[in-house]
């Protein structure tokens, strides 16, 4: 009897990684990294502008 044991069913369930999937994952990774840098970047400027006291100017 062909198909007894389910050997063929396991082969059909195994995911196949394709180059399109790798390209999509890389694209989303780059987008996430760029978004994280964009979000974190202004904190140094905010700290210097609003939090730190300006240095006293000496004449």
C-alpha cells in the first residue's frame, strides 16, 4: 500500500527557504535597523538642548 507510514506527508510539510524569503527578511531587517537609528538619534540633541545647563561664558 503506497502512502502507509506518512513518509511523503512529512516531506511536503518541510518548509523550503527561497531566495525571495531571504531578500524579504534582509529588507525588513534593514528597515527595522534604520527605524531604530532614526528613533534613537535625536536623544543626544534633546539632552544637549533642553536638559544640560549651558556653560557659563567668561568675559
